[in-house]
């Protein structure tokens, strides 16, 4: 079979037409959700990584890592983006000696949760899906409520644990662990109850 064969030319022509048809059918809301995935992932990188690494090739690598979950939300890329952000946070605090600040930590938690939640929505929406915009508004509102509740609970646990210079880390760690175990047990019970 050669490139001059009419069967090969027809197959390539049909493939090009199928791609063109698919691109023409793309609707705006699924693209907007994927763009929001990119923005949330990239914002998490900006909050996590030290400023010294946010230039040149490092910035380009982070841009690529933020695009991947937007392109493949059903694959491993959302987990990869979260791990990159967590690695950046550990690098900034342990490697570069940056002091963890509450606003950065809350911002990182918010952007990571939004990345995860928006990837879940993007995985459900086909590129050519016609979706009412209120679906996105309700999804983001619900995610915002979860983020706000988590931030308030986190700050209250920090205050209760007396976090700050000189102590309270063990109390807050144990309280956070108990809350996580309690939530996991509650979710497991709710799933089994169905």
C-alpha cells in the first residue's frame, strides 16, 4: 500500500473531516470548565512554589503541568497536578525555608480543591454537550461553600490548638486527624447505607 493508493487518501480525508466536524461541534461551557481547571491548577502552582522557580523553564513546565488536567480530566493528570503543587509546597517550606503562611495555605487548599472539583465536572461534560450555565454556577457555588467551611474549620482548629510560635502543633494535628477519620467513617457509612 502506498500513499498514492486511493484507499489511503480516502481514509485520511475521512479522518480530517471527522476532526473538523468534532471541532465545529465544541460548545462553550465545556471549554470554559476546562479553562477554569487550567486556572485553578496554575494558581495552585503559583501559591505553592517558591518565587525563584517561577521564571524561565520552571514557569513553562508549570504551565504544561496546568494544561494537562484541563486536557485529560479523566486520566491521571489531575492527580499529577495536585502532587506537583504539594511537592512545590514541600520544596518551598523545607527546601527554601519559607515560613508557612496561613493565607498561602488556605489559598493552596482552595485552588487544589477547585482543580479537583472542576476536573470532576469536566470529566462529565462532553465537548459538544449543550449545558445550562446554571449547572456551572451551582457546581462552583457548592465547591465555594465547601472551601469556605473548610477554611473556617481549619482556622478554628488552629485557634483551638494554639498554633503559633511555641506550641500546639500536636493538638491541632490530632484534632485534624480525628476530623479526617470521622469524615471518612461517615462517608463509608453513607455509601454502605445505599
